[in-house]
């Protein structure tokens, strides 16, 4: 369980980092909580590893009161997401979900950007971003572009992030009228989800976003009152077996319950 | 000042091991500095069954840091226990691979990184062959053979009590159940490993091992390497858990020792976690097809059981876990209950899976799961409370000969259950349960009354029926003890010191306990089968008494008193009734070694003894009761343990804190067994759970607070101790499974397979909901 040989790079600026991304078989090292085990199993064999942990300015949590927008740097650690006063005040559902990621040691290293770029379908944060309608800033040598979370995730561990791009920041516009609920079903505390859901209630409209159910997070809009019956219908196609469908349904119903009336 | 009153035995003495363990200063095998050491990486089989057409190491040999690459012909050793098993595993696969993870090629390089790089470059050309993976199917197909022409059913035994058929037929009611336990492994915190250094000057091999049985390991190395045993020294540094899994000698051990001899350099291999899950001894791959005969009261008349175990591709060395699991399960299958008739059929078969070895409790967790499952099923069949049905048939006369012929020494079977039910407040939980059912809450109470055969003359760690201790009172009056045990975290340095301190009237801190070095320790069987406190403790006590006698003889001479009148207490030898006529032990010892003119001609200089202890009975039975209260979320299938009470009786307690630590650890592992842990194989024999992401261990949040009480029915052994290293894991899965079944009684759901997964619960509940009424 030792990684295959690789060249280690430690850029000091974002510009330097994105320049290095042009190297062949290059991987970005952020918190390393998924990448390093994969490298140790030799399932991932980068020839160049670009360590972005030393880049300045990527670990900020900023609230823009004029826009009603929270900006999160790619290097914000899960433990910071779970505990930061600004996140807890403006997006308590995100703080709650981040607290469900792995264990303290994993949360202290794992990063928001890393989790999003890795796109594990059973992870909490990609679905959170889809549910919250976040957008991501992707930097490359030719500049930056912004992509909606809903378009970013393409499938199992697949995103629109190009090989020469670095995810640097996330922005979430906070809708003060929405009520949120989160629920995750996992075998043990800190495990990846058997199924998890975010529920957003705005007036009579309910949006449910799942993780751990399909190959990527997905959202379904329902009218309040028809929720349970409609859920059965939706999940017929989303999950392949009885237990998985049941977990998807129960996670959604309990998330919805937590979103309140 | 009464010297016979124990001060230390029975006290909650803080473990002397903990300071180094908790501060990270313990030194494990991997921490040893071995200059010039080569590290090994193994090429392991990716196939469950294949012929090896060709191995080409040329590319790998040319890589940086690579010193040698070996195949079977470089280390042509088979770990064969001849006369016991028909086959033995080769140190490296010999032309054919028979399980995923089997070592095929060994790569020796300057470090593990380089060794793994080179291992990847070794080309092995395999011709895949059909794999036999499913135990039930293997038993049904006697023509399937893993080692043709050897009979694939390598152990078959039948047993029945006289009059079984008649008793079985005459019983008014019968039921059948298939119980299934899935593969597990111990997952020690410190993985397996081995390191070897050959000294050409002394022509001695020093072998560092992470093992439970230092002397057995020495014997095995001597045998397979063709060295006399006094040229082999086995040293066991700190060991981070064994649980029976480290009671085997493995192919990697032989390979490392052989390489140190042939390559003339120190060699080390430390398993990584993936290798651990693939190639450490597996356990618990068993099926029990049970038929029970009982009456309308719930009294069980007779039990018939077809016990099947999947032993994997080879028998582990020197014992097969499949044989241990079934052979002893068949003997304790009736547990603490007076069931007069028993019929057992045992079949152990080979498969294309990892060899089965020991895991804490070995047969016990399986036998208890079956035995308590039977009682719960009978209770449900006759519509009685499970505690009531147990009361009908708990053993209360001793010694008790069970239907398999084992003789139980006295225990507290009934008292332990009543006390445990009281501790948990049984009746109140029954009320809660009924209220919960009306509200859609599923609470369940599981009872597991267990027997734990311990301190067996023969156990997995060695077949010698005794233990040995060498005790030396140094010139300072302090004591050095050396034992042949192989502790892996049990705290022997504390408990053995407690026994010795009391026998010599000195303080625990004045005793140093050494173990795990065959150069200093007298030959012992090691640690396993819950034998150390009883047999090892007996050896420590015997040696301490004899040393005390020596000290008293010297003191009597110096004090000009009768030997009979000399008492040892508080670090002094004094004349009974005359405390002023006393000598500090330091003075007695100094004279015994360095001022020997004062001893007179009849006394031998020095204060050193070696003693061996053989218990009077072939085994002694601990007992107790676990009661679990769980809540099942029938929508998610998740189970939460709400309360957990244990009443444990292991005879004399040397150190209650250590006993309680053992119990809590066993309950934790029981949670893993009942709900989480499974080594899963695909149909073609791939192990699909090769990381701790997939092989789920219980976490702190899964383990309930354990409320513990002790009862004390001493054994007939010196000191009155009984073994208790396994009882908690023997009892816990049965209590937890029983609680889940109890919770789901209104839904008529019943589980007789572990682990019980959330998926299994969800499916069972839905099936029931969708079934036509």
C-alpha cells in the first residue's frame, strides 16, 4: 500500500498552480482524504501531484450582505464549514451536513473543493451545492469561468472540470424565505450515505435533493401535500432495489419533516 | 501484618503497560531499528483459483533497490502438520493459486516503496480455473476438490447420545433452523509482521514476531528451517492485538526467516491493511442446520446439528480454524442448559478462500448464537417469555456432565441471569416494549447466558497443558519474573505482578514481568484460549511460593528463627508475633548473593526458581449473562443499542479493571459480529471487502455503555481464577441478535444469519408487509 512514484509540486500562487496543471497525468492534492488512499492502492497513479494547500487566499469564508451571498474558498476544511459562525448563521443546513462527513480527523483535512472535484455520489457536499444552487469558480491559465452546481456534476466521479482547471471558490446566494431540512442514513457515524437528502420548502413548493441514490446528486420539485405519493413514483426509476428505494424515500421524508411547515 | 491476606489480588491496580502505550512510546515490530534491513513486498494471487503458467521477474529484478525475487523453489517449504491434515500451504504458491491474496512471489528490496514498485513489475501468467466459494454448495458437491485427489471434506465426525433418536421422536414439538455466520477476521490494530536477523558469529537466528506463542513459533522455525531450537531466538516486542489471529505461524513468517538466512541481511515484512484483510486468518464461515425437539412447556429434549465450516484453501498452521470452530461448538452446543440429548455431524471442507484460523471465542460466538437462537425460537413457539424458558432448563447442579461429555465445574448460571435481568430492569423494558409496539416503536430485549470453556490443556496457541515462570529476587530485593506467555494487550505485566507481589509480601512496582523472549522465558504455551490468568497465573503463584520459601529459609537462618515462623510482608522477613525481629528483603537478598559466607554450608546461594503449573482439571468454565436492549428503526433497518448489562463470573478476579476492559472490548466486537463485519466474496472468489471502508468495524458510537457486575465462583486451580478473555464476545452477538428478533416479534420476522444488515431488516420487514395475510 505504497503509492507509485510521482513528482511533488508545491506552488505558491494560483497562477503557478494552474500553470502546473498542464503537466501530463497531473492531479491536484487538497485535503487528500480520497486521493491519498486511492494512490496508496495504486488505483490513482498521477505522475505529477500539485499540492494546493500552500496557496494563499483559498480558505476564506466571506459574507456579502449586499448580494446576500456566501463565498467559500476551495480550501475551506469540512470542520470549518461545520463550525464557522457565518456558515451556521446563513446556511445552517450546510454546517449540519458538513458535520456528517467522516470523522474529526477527516473533516480537519478534507476540503470543500476537493470533495466537489472528487464528486463521490454518496458524499454530502456535492448534493448540498446542487440543493443550494451554488456556482463554482474554475480557474485555468486562460482565465476563469463560473459553472452552476447542477451542471458541474456529470455522473459517477465525473465533472465538467477540465484537466487544466482548478476549482477555486464556491458562491451561494442565500434565500431567506426557504426552510431547510437534512437527513442522512448511514451504517455508522461518518460513513458514506446509504441515502441522504436535502429538503427545501418555499411556500407550497418542495425541492428534494438526494445523495447516495443515483450516480450524481439530483433534485425533484414537488407540491406540498402530494409529497409521499409522488416520491414513490420518482424513486421507482432512481434506485434499483427495494432497500435503496426505501432509504431514499425515508431520507427525503425525514429531511422534509425537519424542514418544518 | 498478616502475610496471607492479598493486598494486590482483586484490586484495581492501574496497568503498568498503559503509560508507554498511551504516550506512544511502545515499540512494535515495525519500530525496531534494523540497519541494512531489506523489506519484502509480496505478489499475491488476484485469482481464487488458477494455474501459474509462468513467472517472469526479469523486468522487476532490474529495478532500483531490488536485491532478490523469490518463487516457491527459492523457499520450498510447506506448512504441513503431518498426521493431522492431508495438505499444507506452501510458503509461496507452488504452480497453482487457491485463494485471492495467496503469496506467489516475494520481492526483497531496500525499502517497501521500491519493493512494491518491483512487485508490480513481476509478470505472472495465470490460467484461471473454476473456484469453489459457497460453503453450502461445496458440502453438497463431494466431487468438488480443492486438492484432488484429497477428499475435500477433510474432517467428518459424527456423535450422538445414547437414546437420541427415541428422545427426539417422542418429543411433542419440533422445529428446524439454519444458522449462518459470515466470514470475519480479527483486524488487530497492529498488523501482522516478522523480522529476522541471522548472526553468523553465533550462528543464531533472531526472529522478531508479532505472535501469541513465542515458543511455538521458535519450534516451528527450527523445524522448517532445519535449525536446532537453541540456535533460534524468538523475540516478541509490543503486540497490538492478537485475538487468536496471531496464534498461527504463517507462510510469510517462514519466508522472512528463510530469507534472512539465505540473503545474509536482516529482512522485515509488515502487513498492510489490505494484506491483513486478504491474508490474516479468517474465521466464522459456518452453517448450522439444527433440528430441535421440545415440549409444550418449552423444555428442550434434544438437539441435532449438522455443523459445516469452510476452512478455506489450506488448514492454517498448526491448526485449522474450521476444526476448532466446529469441533468445540459441537461440544458446548447445549451451553448452560440441561438438554439431555445431542446429535452432531461435523463437516469441514476446503474452498478457494483464505484459510480459516482462530478469532476470539473461536467456536463460542457461533455456538452461543445457535444455542440462544434455539431457546428464543422455542420460547416463541410455545408463547412464553424467553427468560421463563431459560429458567426451566438452566444448569444448577455441579459438576455437570453435558450431553457431549464435557464436565462443567461449578458456576453461577441461574444467579447470573437473574442478576442481569434485575440490572437491566427486565420487567420495565417488557412494559416499554408493549407500549412501543402500539406506537410503532420496535424495542427488543435479548438474553444471552453463556458458558466459556477456558484454560484448556490444549488450545490454539500450543498444545502443552502447563505454563512456566522463572522468578528471580535480585540482590536489591526486587523481583524479575519471566513467563512463557504471549500477551497481546491483556495486561499480564500488571496481573502477574499482582499475584507475585502478594505471594512475596512486596509491592507491585517491585516486580518486573518479562515475556516474549525465548532466551529469557521458560518454555510456555503462550496466550490463547483464555489460559493465561489460570494456567500462567498458577505458574506465577507456584514460582512465587517456592521463591518465598527460599527467601524464608535464608531469613530464618539469619534471624535464628524456625523456618515455619518466618513471614514475608511489607518488603520484610520477620518472625511471627515479633515484628521487631525483622530483616528487609533487600538485606536477605544481598546476603544470599554477595555475602554467602553468612548462609552456612546447607543453604544454596542465590534466589531463583523456575516452576511449572498444570491445572487439576482439563478446563474450567466461566459463565455469565449478557442482556441487550435495542431499538430497531424498521424504516431504515438501523439498530441502536439502548442498554447493555453484563454479569460475569470468572472465579477469582485478579484485577477487576482489566476484566472489565476485556468485557467491554468483547461487547464491541460482538456489535461488529452482529451488525457490521463481513468478509464478502463474489461468486468467482474475489474478496470484495479489502479496505476498512468495506469491512466495517464497530466505532465508539456503535458501542453502548456496558454495565458490569461480577459474581465469583472460584475454579479448582491455584488462585481460583477462570479464563475470561473470550466470554464477552461469545455472549454478545447472541444477545444482540436476540434483541433484534425480540423487537420484530410482532412482524414475525426472524434472523438466523449474522451480520444482520440494515438491508436485511428493510427487506424482511417489507416482505412481511407485502405478504398476503
